[in-house]
C-alpha cells in the first residue's frame, strides 16, 4: 500500500513537472518574464551593495574582484532586465512578471544604478555576502545550467522543478551568511593553536603549489568524510543532515539545501587541517575554488563521461547514489572530493553505469524552510 502511494506520488510529481514543462512554450513570455525578474532583483541587490559595501559585501571577496569592472556587467544586467520586461509585456500573457522586472530595475536606476562612485571600504566584522550571492548565482546559471541543458541525465526534469523556490531560498541564505560562516570557522580553528608547528608550515610551503593543493584536498576530504559519516550514523545528528537529503530531484540548486547547523559545522571542521598545515594562500584559493565548483557539480542533473577522472574524483553519478533512497545505496558514498576514503573504509557504491531511480529520505520532512530548520530540534524534544 505504502509502495502504491509512493508510486502515485511519483506519478503526480512527474505530471506536475511535465505541466510546468508544457507551460514553458517559446513565445509566450514566461521565460523572458523570469529573466527580467531575476536580472531586476540581482541589479537591485548589486546597487544596494555598491551603496553599502561595508555591510553588504565580504572582505575576502572584495580582494578578488574589481568593483569598477563589475559595474559594466551590472549595466548590461539592468538594460537586459528592462528589455526582457518590455518583451514580456509585448508577448502579453505574463504582464505582471514583466512589470515586476521593470519595477525592480527602475528602483535600481533611481538609487544610482551602475554609476555609484566606488571608493575604499571601511571593513566591518560581520557583513552580508550580497556580492558572493550575485556572483555565485550568475556563475552557476552560466556554467551549470548550461551543462545540464547540454548533458542532462533526467531529460524531463525542468529548471523550475518542485521545491526550486525553497532551494533558491537556501542558496540565498547560505551565500548571504558567508561572512558569519567564515568568522565561526576561523574562531573554531583558533582553538587548535596549541597544535601549530612552524616546521610543518615550512615543510608544506616548500612543496610545489600543486602538491600543496593535493595535500589540502586529501586532508579536507578525510575530515569531511568522517564528519559526513557521523551525520548519517549518529542517531541524534541524522535529522540535521536529513534536510540535505530531503531533495527528490537533484540539480545545480539542490545541493544548497542544508541545515545551517550542518553548513556551519562542515566549514568549521574542514578549517582545522587547513589552519594547521599553514599552506600557501594561492594553494588555499585554488582549493576553495575547486571545492565550491565540485560541491555544485556533484548535485547537477548531469550525465557526462568524466573518463578516468571518475575513478579519482566524486562525480555527479557517485554523489547521486549518496542521495538515493534505494536500500543498497543508503549510507554510502560519503566523500566530498575524491572517492579514496569511501573505497578505503568500505562505503563506496557505484554499480557500473547505473543511476538511482529514487531520491530523498525514506521518511518525509516538512516542506517549508522554517519547518526544516526546526525539524531536528523537534525530533530531539520528541525523544
Ligand atoms: Zn549525506
Ligand atoms: Zn549532497
């Protein structure tokens, strides 16, 4: 009976997805409406970040980009939002979305648009990562959504799948909180001052950068493997991590879903080895870029042959099995970067070229953001 209900549920889901797919017909204005609203919202956020850089941008990221250069991208974003807003109006069916896009961009123009003077920023300790949110969103849409359209695993899955808005909310939350996450992770690592060793630092810094990156990846992977495994195998920790597993259709956005306790603890744990080995800043930057891209990539709806790399690195297929609700795959494939520790500790599951048929948790979680945030605490009280 339960299986039958599940099948009905799956069937309804698929129907909803196909309905959404059918509703995205070229020439009706829905696509241009969404593009206009998203570009309008991003433009307004960017303008606010230019107005209040100390509060709405992150120190670490400010060093990596030129705010003046990015104003050129903002300029095109604003004009494209207006263009697609007008187009939506002309096409007729989704006038309200066109209006929303134009309104958001008009407010951005009224606040100074892409001509706000850029000057030195007085750093404050805790800020919101609006800059990180905008750049990560644009980067992800360009890189991962393109890959998903070119090499999809599940061809019928649409961009605006069930619960996409919830995952977008998680995406925004996690990116805005970057400064708080880093402060917490650094504070956590500082408790290991006693283990710092200058000889280790010298030894590591004498290595070629590439070797330092490999060392960082392996150390981080070891920590992340065990941290992840505990979230699965320690009973009181599982409800926290279950939030990440509650997604039933994986794509570039799905990996964003994660309880803040898990996000904060993950970053704090991985910071310990990075802090202790004292690697070169360039090696650390390469690792951070690699880890950020791989974390999104492995959740993508992407069937791409990675050749021999699939025997070294965690790929979408490997991590999709981790999200499967099918029995042999449950509690397997914990690694974040390489497949090494899963094979070493006997938790790897990679049945040839097969992919999972079912995703998600065996027990349903609340479907709202607040419901999911409170879920582990409610479970604790119930015990
Ligand atoms: Zn997991
Ligand atoms: Zn995942």
